[in-house]
C-alpha cells in the first residue's frame, strides 16, 4: 500500500477557497481595466530570469530563489544561472532591451504576475505574491508628465477596490541626494536607507543611525532631518520650505522643480489624496528621481506602503547601449489582500460564478437541459448544468450552498413551460430563454 501524505499548507504561499479567490480575481480584473483605460498594454515575462540579470544593478536585499532540478545531471549546470524573479521592474528592463526594435516608444506596459522572495512568512509578507505594475519607458528622454500620471492611475485603481481613503506620498530622490552632496556626505546609499526608515523608527532612531552608523555630525543630521520632515500638499509650500534650507546644488534644484511640477499636475486630486513627503526615498538603488509610496488612511491594521515605485533613468541601459529612462509604480496586491482578509475587511463572493443552475428533471430531459443551458450562455448568462437527475430538493440545496441566484427547470412533461426559481425570494415563474432577465 502506498504511503498516504497528510496535506498541509506551504508557509508563505497563499491558497484561497473559491469564494475568496473570486474576490481576488475581481480585484485583478478591476485593476487591469483601469490600467488599460490609460493605454497601458499587457506583457508577461517568464517566471525565471538569469541570475546575472536580476543582480545587474548590484546587491539586492531580496532573498532570491534559484532553480535546481531534482533529477539534474551533476555535470549539467545549465539551470544554475536561473532564478525566480523578485520583482517585475528588472525583467521589464531586460524585456525592453531584448525587444527594442519591435516596441513603440514611449512603451506603456502593465504586468499582473506572481513574484517570489524568501521572506519570513507572516500576514502581509508572502514568499509568492501578485504584483500589479505599470511602467513607461522612453528613448533618451521621458516627459515628466508620466511621473504625474503614475499616481493618478494608481489612485483610481485603489479607490475602485472599496478599501477606504488612500494617500499617495511623493518625493524626489534628487532633492535628498543633492543635499547630501552639498553636505559632503559620501556614503549616500547607506544614508538614504536609514532616512527611508523615518516612519518606522522615528526621528530618534534615524538620528542614532546617522550618527553611529554613518558618522554624521550634529549639524549634518539637523540639515537632513529638516528636509526629511517636510510634509505638505502644496507645491508652493514645498518650494518655500526647501528654499529656506539654502542648498546650492544642481541635482537638488532639479529635484525641487520636478517635484513641484508633479504636485501642480495633481493639484485637482481630492483632498488628502496626494502628499509631498520628503522622507520617501525608496530602498532600491535604481530609483533616480520621483518616488512614491502609498498608505491606507482608514485601515489601521495596514501600516506599510500598499504600492510604491519611482523613476529610474538608467535601469534598462544595463542591457542595451541606449538611454532608456523609465518610471513605474506597483501595487503589492497579495500583501494588501491578505491583510484585509485577515482583519475581516473582505467579504467572500458567492462560491460559484454561475447566474443559473440548470436542473435536470430526468435523464430523458438531459438533452433539453443542455440545449437550454447553451442557449442561455449565448445570451451572456453563466450557467452550470447540474450533474445528475436527482431529487429537486437536492438540486435546490446544491444551488443554495453555492449561492447560485436562479434555478432553471426545463419542462418536466411535454407541453409544459420552462420555469425559473429565484433563490433569494423563492418566487418561481414560467419563462423562456428569449425573455428571461435577472
């Protein structure tokens, strides 16, 4: 007798019941519709990339899963260079370079795919999860209005999920980089990563990190904090507060001008929808200008950013001898969905997508039931054909358990009418395929 293995969930890899998966699919369908309404086209890249491609921009803080075939020839190392992608921006850069001659630029694409990271599994942190990305890549010069379009698209997508108010925080890395250059701070990467934790560890934590880990002086720390604590919705106020810092640096001024352009472009957005937050720098090193993070204002259990992104002026250039600047933003769909599900914010959908359960009164009537079901499908209804001519009570119970709103009865006897039962109110009426409406 073969050994029986007790099934158990794999930690970090979500698996939902049909009524929850349907909600997740509805979210994906909505997000896809919003992306396409702005002219973004869909692509799908392989689950794997070459390790060298994933590491092309240097070290990453993501745990990367590499592939290793169980039955591989020990002398065959052909798979050793392959790994599951940890985001979709790096594969996009490779894809754009590889298909450069066949694409129309600016290239506006979206991807809704799974990615993999070796996270420590917990609610909101999965090892396998969906990301919903939009990016625009251009040749030589990417107009700044795309930096403003990104948060507008994402705001519309998130608000359509009925998760309450959201706020997109916007900054520009050039501003902070310019300030650090003007202060003579050389370890820019480590400094920005500490500043990026301001919301998590507070002013005291950032101060200690900058002093103990980077060795900044009190005066340097004060200048960094004066910039990083600026939060406002007004482009004019941003300009005034940054001017008061008296920073003479070209990158700094360029960043100020770009941030103010984006804020002015988005000035018609609803109150609290956008916020200039100069503490936002993003952890990935490939961002060079505008950066975004997004918070839920009415879901206290979700404390991290639900979507993020920014401009990367040279990411795709790592794979082709072209200047291909881009800007993008990504919704961490599974992270958001799992937290809201855990805390009861997501209501399960009906277990079946069917509008109608087609009953089978007898084996002799199966053919008529099949024909009727197909005719209804041609009219746009989703119809599930019951599997056996069992007692009507059992067929009705099946429809009730799956929350199918209507049960259709073909004629039991010749000369009788078709009838349909509304499972909500219990009313049963005579009808025809041509006249039936929900």
